[in-house]
C-alpha cells in the first residue's frame, strides 16, 4: 500500500521559493496540518572529488548525519508520527534494529505521545539509551528484529497501540522521499531537477530504495525532470544478505537468512525483510543489482571515506563505498553515482577501535 497524490499544477519554482528541508515538499507528503518537527534540515549532497578521480566517474554522497538522531530514520519518524497524530494516535509500538527506535522515541517525545520500542538485546547500546533518555519504554528480546516484530505486534494487539513496523503503515516511506527530492534538486539546474545515473544505498528493510523509485516517478510525472530514473544498487552485509542471495538465485521470493545475522552494520541485521520481494522487484525494474559487502570491508570503508572525503559515515552508509568499488572493478558502475550515507559514524566509533 503506497500513498498517491494529485500531482497536477505543482510548479518547481514555487517549491524552490520555500525554506529548504523536508517540509519544502509537503504536497508530496501525506500531512495536512502542522507536522511534528525537530527542524529537519536539508542535508548535504556532497561532491566526492577523490572517489570521482579513483573511479573515473562523477561521484556524490548524500549525507544524512545532520538529521535529528544523527540518522536518516528521522525522515520516516517525522512524517510517520505527524500522520499518526493527525489520526488521533496516543501510543505507538514499534520493532527496530536500533536507530529507528531511538529516533522515533525523540519524535514521540516531541509529539507528547507514548512509545514502546522492542529491539534485540544485541542492538547497539547507544540506540537503547536513546529510547530511555527520550522517555520511551524499551523492551529487549533475544534474537533479531524479526523476533522483536513478533513481540511488538503482541503488544499492539494487547494495548491497541499504533503498530509502526516497516511497511505496516505507508507514512514513513513517504518521509524517506525527501532525501531524494533534496538530492535531485541539488543536482539539477535552474529549470529542473536532475537524477544521478546510479544510486548506491544500504538495504535493510528496503524502505529507502522503494522511496527513491517512487519519488523519481513522481518527479517525472510533475515534469520536474525528464531524466531516466536512476539505476538502484542495493547493498547488504555479507553476514546478513537475504535479498542479495535471492537476487543472485533469480528468485521472486526472499527466504529468511539462515545464518548468524551479526554485523557491525546493525541497521542491516534484517534476516527476514517483510517486503523483500517488493524491494527486489523495484531494484530489478530500475536495471539495478544487489551487492554484498564483507564484514572487514565495512570497517575499512568507514576509514576510507573518512580519510579520502573527510566524512565519518555510519557502517551502513560505508557499505556503499565497497559496493561501488566492486562494481567499478566489474565495469558496471555508471556515473554520476550517488552514495547514500544514512547516519553519523560518531555513533559507532567502537567498531573503529578493534
């Protein structure tokens, strides 16, 4: 279930006359009144000169580290909770791999509603502390986010709370579109937005990938760009790569990952993505592919990006560097390419000390 909009008559020049940030694009968001906001800024779309030179193509990085909670999860949280408040929701329950729970707790505090967050006991301690600091109720479970989802659904059924799991409501996906609107606008000219040839992005549940494809279609329908929609390259950690495996096997379904899903990229610890087939279908339809990154390369890519471009990326975002390197070696990366860094590396400094 995806939101649909009346896209007639909305002029790019009018949108560009507004202050930058998520709410510049409110006609493409499912919010009618005042949003629950923590001042979401427009995040930087950075040219990467050294990666461009190394790869022989134009490379850019969309850096989401300056959002509230230091993560792209703020985009889904601000729109998801804004819509929940409009619907009269007083309590939210959600499963999470980590960052979403911490960030949704901050926005729930801003909205003045209760939130219960269920996450794996192995989720980053930082994310656990974010939940409790924001006044949320934290429940830890043994296992993965799949086990957290089972428990969160039980709580929702018992209490009547709004169940804010990935793809169980359509609103967080709409919020994720703002990242791509900002990027397309930054890459455009005076008259239009411009799409990169390729977007390389981490895929856990896969919301950001579907949001990218959806908003590219909406931008084309609005007449804001005539570019070909971007090719999407989804990246997973090799230790938890159910969509990569299904993609490589040519499947239409995505069986759950059967190995130990442990990875330093906690946001990619999603062994059974609920909409894995839709994510895979979306990436295939874009002409894209799925790439797995080995564990040691995730940490090395964090160091690489910091040393070459001065950007301390989160582990999930850093996977895009190694994935792009793999595609360059295979002669399969067209530019301009946009890498998606989903959060701040400062929340994960412990992985750099090993």
